[in-house]
C-alpha cells in the first residue's frame, strides 16, 4: 500500500498509470460502498427495522427503469421484458427495485443467454437457462449467507435471495423458485 501511495504522489508518474490507479481505487470504493449498503439493509430486514413507503406503482415502468440501470453494468447482456403496460401493484418502489435487480443479476451470474422477465397482475417472473439449482440447494437458497457450492461468482455474500425474501415478506408477497440443474431457473414473485 505504501508503494501505491508513493507512486500516486510522485510527480513524474506516467499520467496513464496514475489514471488507472485512480479508476481502480474508485471502482473498489464503489464496490465496498455497495457491500456496506447490502449488509446494512440485511441487518434492518433481519431486525424488523426496515420501514416501507407503500404507494401504487406501475410495474411496467418500474421494471423498465430498473432494467435500464442494470444494463449500465451489463451492457452486452439481453433482457427480454413481456407484460401489460397498465399493471400496478401496491409496494415500496425502492425496495421492489432491489428485488428486480437482485433476481436479474442472479440470472446473469448463472447463465450466459438472455434473461426473460414476464409479469402479470398476479406475478413477476425472472427466467434464465443457466446452471440451475439442485433440489438440495433450493431448500437453503434464501438463507442468510448461503451460497451454492459450485457457485463460480466469487463476490457473493450469500445475502441476495435472503434480502429478496425478506423484502417480499414485508409486502406480503411470496417467492417461488423452480429450477433444474443444467436447464435453468424461474424465480416467481407472487403478489
């Protein structure tokens, strides 16, 4: 670390190298901030201290807005969205956006093909054709800090589906997961 500090402070350092260091520091700082936010939200949900701001939201608009934000991090991945533009639900838009983001990002992490998002007035689905989840892991997948053993995604804290489940419970929604190993998964939020 002392070498890095000295390198950035040295006036004759190549500006390109300095810029690369600064970008790396920024990216790592952003990642740490996201991890802290995730841990804080997990703690609030776990202790029952998370407040809800219920309002009627247009599901189509919230999904499209959330997907546009996700595409900033995954510009080469495709998300197919199917659903009626007039469907509304009563929910906390910020928290439900976290649910949408988490489910789509999980689908990206464990599959290489496009992800399909469908929604009706009864449910919201995220479907992938990825590695799938074994029956043994399905029973535990929403537990706090649980990670599937063959998970190749190494930045996972094992909090994503725990947070999703808790947010849905606050809304009196439920999560149903259907999956077959090497075939893919469908995560279904029931309103």
